[in-house]
């Protein structure tokens, strides 16, 4: 009996110790795939980030590229070729050695049209094959049919697969490997025993034994479980939850500052849209759009809607994006006088408390947003009153998300829209699909055969020029001009960049919140639960 | 009418008068934002404090009462009339008609009406005024809320049809129409009234939930439903208990209505 009790106590202690070295946080839904080359959704991307080994990694904190599996790299032929010097002695999680053949195999898979890899889209600059040459097991050279913009950074998304491992994509080079998956319940990632990286003292990384990704859609339950100590991290808190948690556990919350995401307003400028002609004229008037931008008090949105956890936006680059920001741009002032001056210049006039256009039409329009988003509903209420000061009647309409998407991308039956745009890439090349007039995501007037306005034509040229150039300073000059045109024409009114808010358990060490996703666990291989784990290894 | 019921009448009267005279009682408009006084506690200026956008909660409660107290009973009346006609006819006629109506009600209740509501919202013009939007919402609620009461009314009618006084009246040669209108309907009145009063708070809360789908009252017009949605933030409610005012008013109004309902129940047929 005594022996049985001792064994039970020992087992209990062992289990507790195991659980104590585990990081736990939530995914909003099941990952759609565990194949790193097929990742499209955020949850699969989380698993890929934690398990996949890449040649080059963007450091989410410093925003600099760092060599991972590639000890060195060099971009050549104006961005058409990249040469890698690979680390030696690296093994996959199943013990298979990592060689140049794995890079060649992965690139072949990425570019295979039959696989439809979303990762491959960013490399497809022109028709033709991608060639990977292996001069030796530790040198690889990848050549593309045409120059690829920001080539090195694109490899941050390419998790290297093993060409010889029987475990296929389950054999990984990242700090963790897939341990167990229970659909709808959790994904358990276990420490990769063959992970190549070591800390400054020579200890093998990662420090954690496992990461448990609980699948939990309900954010209130997630918050409750965090409070109970059942979770260690909440990524992307909303400002209200942040403040609630901060009142109870002030040391558990982290505000990493403005993110790359935007809250924006844009007007329907589509030629075929079912709009009265006089409204189309308003929406195509840059004076009108700029007046709206000037009239919205962004500071109030930051203070009232985001409780201070956002930054007034001046243009398409967040202040978090240090290199690409055009510092000459300033956010709209919120000044009634400045807005009215612009409206007057555009032919509008006030009659009593109502704004009229040059033909005497009362200025009234609707603005749609997605239902169930309290932040948007509050923002719209503030904008409604801001525009009422100018004599504009704004009708607020909240729609379910599919209806909203239907209206803004297919039927074009809307007048103005308030919506959030998520941005995960620092480089402006990732915004080509927004700024090119021929692009489907050129939201205010998509899929133009030829640019319908001079300034859109100018943006097209500048974006293509920055995309073709490999000189960062030249590219910056081009994109600064794009930002200036966007500020002058206001096709999209940028309101705020919400802050990257998160919650972190006091038990978690080495946390350095960053504004780039994944904000908290970007350095997952160096995170520790508790304090004595390093010395145990 | 008892003393309690007179008291209930007075309370309801005060609520109706206050909501209709909101412009005179409240110092602020329901939509005016006092951005320097967001989430303010009750004060001489703001009797129930301000909401997260700095709007006077008291003004919004008064105007919201006007919207909900007029439109929710109207929708309840519509649904009760439809339920009374369908359920009463099925119970009274019995046999094949009753089976058809019962099957129809079951089918109606099993249909995903959420999609109809979404489709209706998608079809509405975007520049629909807030007042028109709220009227359409309550009209829809009235048209869709009849099925469950119809079941109860059918069962109640069936009980009455088999009762001695109706059998005796029928045996005496009273016509079917006279039997229905003169004898059956007055005896169904307690059931109909109960269904009506039960529907009122249900519709008020349904309107709040429809707000999540983009139906319901749009900004800046307030309604009880919209005000009750604020209570989702339970920690804010604990800190600011005056946020419970719309819930308290809803309970008081529904309780008063229930008290008055008892008067009707005890009235002779």
C-alpha cells in the first residue's frame, strides 16, 4: 500500500513537472492543414511558424532578416537569383540530415502548379521554371525566371521539407514538431529533439517541452481561462478586454504599440455601381474625400473607441513600419473649418445646418460595416456626429459579413464602407494588390482595364517601379511618392492603426512583445515557463 | 381593480408619458455625444450617467422606452392575432384542419428564419431611416412570432370545444359563427392575453439580438434592446450599476403588465 502511494505521488509529481514546462494558448479554430506549403489560414500559419524551419527569418522585433538554416545568403542578378550557404550538421526532427537537396525539393514543391501552394504565389514573377542548383550539400542557388521583389524576405514563409524522410512534412526543422491533434480540442506540439539552435550558453533550444494550442473560439472563455491560470498567452486582445484584464492583473497585459493593421473608410467609385450620378460625383471628388478625412476626429476614435490603444493613421504605412513610413504625412486634423474649406472648394455649400452640393442635392449617404463588431459600431457613431457638424447626414448600416463582402466586391451596391484591413507584411510589394488599378483588391474601383484617373496611373507606375528595383533607397523614394498621392487623393481614408494588445502570464519568461505577428511567441524557442528550466537542461 | 393594479396602471402611465415627453424631461438629445464625459457616473447633469460615447443614458432610456413600449406591443398584438386566427380555427374545426395546421406550425418552427432576416436586411435600401428600420424589424417579429402561441391557443381551443357549455350550446342549435365569437372567443381571452404579454418582452429582447445581424434599431436611435446589449459587459455593470436601469425598467413594465393581465383573467366572460 505504501509503495503504491509513493509511486502515485512520484507519477503525480512527474506529470505536474511535465505540465509546468508547457506553453498553453488558444487558436480560434482548427488549423486547416499541417502541410506548411498549403497554409492559408492564421491557425495553420501558427503551427507552421512553430514547427517549420526556414532559410531566412524576419525577426519580428528588430524587423531585420536573420539567417536560420542559411548561415549566409546573397541576392544576385537584380533579384532573379539567391545563393544560400546552408548550416552544416542540421537534422530534421526524425534524424534525417538537412542538405541542399531538401531546399531543391521544397522549391520544386512550392512552385508545382498542381499543388497550388499560396506560398508559391509570391515567387511567381513570370512564366518559367525555378531552378535550384546544388554545388555542394551545403550551398544552394535558386534562380527565378524574372526578378522577384523583396526576394530574401519571401523565404520567411517557406518551411523546408525533407526529400528523403518517410515522415514527409511531419519531419520538421523548427523548434517543435506535431505531437498530437484532437480536432476541435487541441493541437499538441512537442519539442524537436534535433533542433539545431543553442543559446549563448550552449544550452539546446527550445526551452519548452511542449506547446498546447487549445482550440477555443469564445474570447470570453479564453479570458476566463487565462485568469484561472489555464492559459499563458492571449494574442490579439481587444481594447475592452485589455482594460478589464489590466485592472485585475496589471502585469499580465502587454501593449506592443501600433500594429500594421488599419481601420479604413472608402467610397464607391465604381463606374457601373448602382448609384445616383450626383453621388458618384461626390465620391469621385478628391476635395470631398479629403474633407471627410479632415472632418473625422481620429484622436477621439483613439481615446473613446480604443481607450488609447491605437494610433491615428496618416496613410498606408503604420508608424510601426519604421523603414517604409513617409514621415512627412500627418493624420487628418479633425478640424471643422479645414473640412468645410475643402468642401467649399469642391462646390459644396451649407444651407442652415445642411450641406448641399452645387446642384442643390442634400449631402446624405450610408456607410456600411460588419455586424457584431462593437469597435466599428462605436467608430461609426463618432463619425456620424463628426460629419453632422459639417452638415452631412450619415446613415449607419451594419450588415452580416457575407452581405458586406457581396456588396463591396461583387454587386458594388454600397456608398461608403468602414472596414478593417489586416496587414502582415512590412514590404510595400505586398500592397501591390491594393494599389494597382487593375487589381481585384483596388477596393474603391477594382479591376480597371486602364487607369481611370491620372493619379491612379501615376501610382501604378510608381508601384511597378518600386517592385522592379532592388535598391531599398530607390524603392523607398517611389513608395514615399505613392503615400503622398494617397494622402492627397484620399481614395482610402486611413483612420487608425490599432495597437497589438496581448496578455502574458507572469509565469512566462523571455517574452518580448512585438507588433508583427505572432506578437508574443515570435521567439517561441527561447520562451520559458517558470524560472529554473535552463539550468535543468 | 385592486390597489396593486391601480398602482401598476399609474406606473405604466408614468412610463408612457415620460417617454412621450422625453424632449421636455431630458436636458440632452439621445444622440448628442459629450466626448469629454464618456462613461460618466450619475450627476445633476446626467441623471443616469453617460455611455461609452458620452451620450446621456437618461435621455436614451426615455427615447428608447418610446420606441420599445410602442412597437413591441404592436408586434405582440400582430403575432397574437395571427396565432389566434390560425390556432383558434385549427382547434375549433378539429380533424383534418387541425392536423394540417399542427404540421404547418411544426414546419414553420423548424425553418431557419435567421436566413430570411438576413435576406431582408440585404434587400433593404441602405439609406433606410432609423425609424423605418425599427418599424420593419418589429413588423417582421410580429409576422414570424405567431407559431409558438398558435400551438397553445389550438390546445386551449380544443379543451374549450369539448367543454359542456359549448356542447350544450351546439345541441341547442346555436350557429357555428355565434358559438365561436360569442362563447368560445371570450373564454380564450386569458390565453390570448397571456400570449400577448409574454410576447412583449420576448420581442424587446429579440430586437436587441437582431441588432447583431444588422437589423433592429440603427444608430443613433436608442431602444431597450440596444440599451440592454450594453449589459454584455458584466464587469462594467458591476462597476456602474446604473447601467441596469433599462433592465429594471423592463422588469417593472412587464410586472405591471402582468398585474393588469390578472384583472383581465378575473373578469367575467
